[in-house]
């Protein structure tokens, strides 16, 4: 009887171990190289970190749920954010663990209870339809989220450099921060200079445009003044000639009038003298 109990207990333990291992194998490890697989078909994906206590407590339940995945017609995956910083940026992970339901590229965050039955009911009863999908601008394959992913990768690289400076070169923490601060200032100055040059090429400053307009007006005014001086000189010459001509005509007219007056005076004298003789 005791032998039978031991045998049944052994079989049960082996079965549980096999089921757990089998479930763990069904959990797909996602990273920067294969994360696009979740955009096809239906998935449940967990974002976790090895140091996170809540994530550690969820590991067995998640593995058990993965064992039921074939019967539900879905795939179950998980992402280690410590080794895939870019993915945590793409999905805007702000808390751990974070679970998503993905169906043909539509992403919905799961916020229910973290037990196997709740996970199963969420998929089997299609409770995910009651959850609003992530907006299009936050889609992990969009341009803006790709940029965010790049910044997250850069932060991870800088953290590695910071660790290397302190451990391999023996720099104090403030020395590493000082190097990063100087590098940031230099890079910012270079980027700013490039942006200013590009903006000046595309949109020239108003001051230069105004100066150009003023110079053009000044040139036009100078050319107009030269033409005006020539016209004024010509007008002065014409006026002088006209006045001289008018003067000569006036002189001629006055001379002829004087002659006419003299002749009329002489004629009057002659007439008067003739009358006296007759008397």
C-alpha cells in the first residue's frame, strides 16, 4: 500500500515537472531580432526583469499558461527588459510586469488578475474586445516609437560606458558624470550649429532680406537721381534758350514800336506845320 502511494506521488511529481518544463519551453523568448513575430497571429506577451519580485512570482503561472496556449490557438512570449532596452522603449514599459494581448498588430494591455484562469478566460472568452487598443501613434513599429527605441538603446550604451569608466579605469562617479556633461555640451553645440545653418539656408533671416531690399531701393534711387540731374540740366538749358529768344523778340518788338512812334510823331509835326503855312 505504501509502495503504491510512493509510486503515485512520484508519477504526480514527474508529471508536474514535465508539464512545467513543457510550459516553460512553450514561452517564446522575444528580443530585438524576433519581436516582429508578435505582429502576426495572436499573442500574450509579458515584459519582465530578473530582479523584479513580482515578475519572479509570476514565472510559474506564466509557464503554466503557456502550456495551455496550443489549445487556445495563441502563442505566449516574454521579454527581458534588461537585455532588450529597445523593446521596452517601443512598448513604453513603465511598470513590471506588464502584459499585452496582441492580435494581428493590434496591441491591448492586460490589467486583470495574474492567474492562469484569468489569462485563459481573457483569451477564450475574448474579453480583450472590451479593452481599447493602443493608439496608432504608439504602435511599436511606427517611426516615432522607433526613435524612442533608439534613445533607450543609447541610454543602455551610455550606462555600459559609465560602468566601464568606473570599473576598468577607476574613475569616481563624479568624474564619469563630468565626462558625460562635457560630451553633452560639445555634442549639443555641434548639433545646434548644424541646425542653425540648415535653418538659415531654408529660411533666410528677415534682416538680410530687408537689407537686400534697402540696397535695391538705394541703387534704384541713385540711378533715378542721375537721370533726374540730366533732365534738370536739359531743362535749364531749354529755359535759358527760351528766355534768350523771348528777350530778343521783345527787343525787336520794342525797337519796331519805337520806330513807329517816331514816325507817327514826325507826321504830326509835319501836319501841324502845314496848317500854319496855310493860315
